[in-house]
C-alpha cells in the first residue's frame, strides 16, 4: 500500500466513523425525546434504558444507516480532495482515476467486512435485549387474536386450533390430523391443548382419538395425554422484530423449521438472511459511485455534491425497502429482491464511470 493509499484510506475511514457518530448522536437525542414519556409512564429504570436499550440501539441504527453514512463519507472526503485540487494533482502525476479508487475500495471492503460480522453475530444478540425492552416498556401488551389457526407440524401431520391464549399458553378446540396422500389415517380432537414448560410438551385435555383403517374406525377417549409437536408457544406469541434477533446459524435453523412446517412466513426470514450477505457489496457499490459523483471540482464548493450524495443514498434505501416489501408479499423472489438494488446501482455506477466528466 502506497503513501497515497494510506492517506486517502485514513481520511475515508475517519470520515465514515465521524459521520456514524454524528448521526447516531442526533438519532439518540431525538429518540429519547420522543420516548421519554413512555419510559416515565412504564417506570423504566435508568440502568435498563442506558444498558438494555440504548447500548443495543446504537449498533442497530449504525448498521441500518450504513449505506447513507458510507456514501456521505465518500462524497465528503472526495469532494474535499477535489476542492483543494488534490484529485487534479494526483491525476496529473500519471495516476489513473481507476487507481485513485483503490483505497476507497479497500476502505469499503473493510467496512463491509465489519458490517457482515456485526450483522451475522453481534447485532442479533444485541437486538434480543433491545427488542425485549421495547416489548416491555414501549409496546402495548400483546394478545393473540388469531382465529382458526392451522399449522403443518410434520410432513403428514397437521394441527388446528380455534384460538390461542398466549398469556396462559393454552389453545382451544384443538385438532391433530395424520394424512397420507389424500386419506385421513388418524385424528385427535381435544377441548384444550396446554404447554407444559417443565417437559416442553403439549398436554391434550379431554381428547378423542379416531383411527381409520379403510372402512374400519377405532374410537378412544381420555382425560389427558402429553405429546411432542413441532410447534412452540413462541409461534403464537409476539413476533415483533423476531427476524432481527437471530444470528446467522439461528436464522438458518429457524428457516429450516418453517420450511418443514410449510409456513407461508418464511419469505421474511429469507430476506433477512440474504440482506446480511448483500450489505457488504452495497458498501462497495455506493462508495465507488460516491467517488465518481464527487471527484470533479465544483465552483459552489462541496455542499451540492454532499446533497447529491444524500439523495442517491436515500434513493437506494427507498428502492431497497420497496423491493423487500414486494418480496414479503410473495410477488418477487427473495434473492432477487435483495440483490436488485445492488444490480441496478452497479449498472448506474458503470454508466456514470464512463459518462461523468472528471
């Protein structure tokens, strides 16, 4: 790495972390102002607010804003270099513009690697604490109001309950059916199904069992029976921000579990998984576009170029949010949804590289 590379890389990384610090400080102040009444109303203690909420709030939002911060840092540093004619001097010395972009590429790769590690393991663990705090102090009491709940709990096993009381972990009018092909082989009906936390099993109370063998039917009844099922009280509880609380290994296991059940909500978790892999590439793409946008010396100073950086970064985020929303309703493949913004902005960056004057 040459002296020029170290010089640009140092300025770029310093600017990035400075922008992160400034934006997070502003967001924390605004967030505290908005939520202070809730903290007081629900008797949140200072230790929980600081260490359970804001200490875990900061990495979450720092990651969320990373596309904006990396773009702003790139534009700010490059525009400064251009305004002081340093870019012109570098190019005049025989260094190609492509070579000038190398330290930015290295810097964005470092940031991308950090973001990937934080996204995969650190932030999800922090989110576990933050989300629980929000449920306790910022969100209303959750009540499961779903009716006629269906679950596929095994390849040939289907569960149904009329309603579920998440405060007591009790389901009502419960049915369990074994179906081979198109034939019903066995059916269990119970007035209630109750979660047993000690054994981690479900207790079927006042149950009736029907077993079918061709035209022959066997009928039995009982007061209660315990059974293990591929479902958990968490499935019927408050799933607020649940996808944000899984590390990558936990996310893979949860996705496999949803697929085994045939659950329709798997798209949300697939998107979350793919986003964590595409984020580092987004850092590189937005950084290189930022260099192209701001490398030309502007008469009016760096203000306009920074404003352009803000606009492009927000357009990227808006595009990303829209594609995620479309994928979550099943209208777009999750992989395509999370890669589409990167693909589109890669094309935009390539066009700009060959057309924007420098």
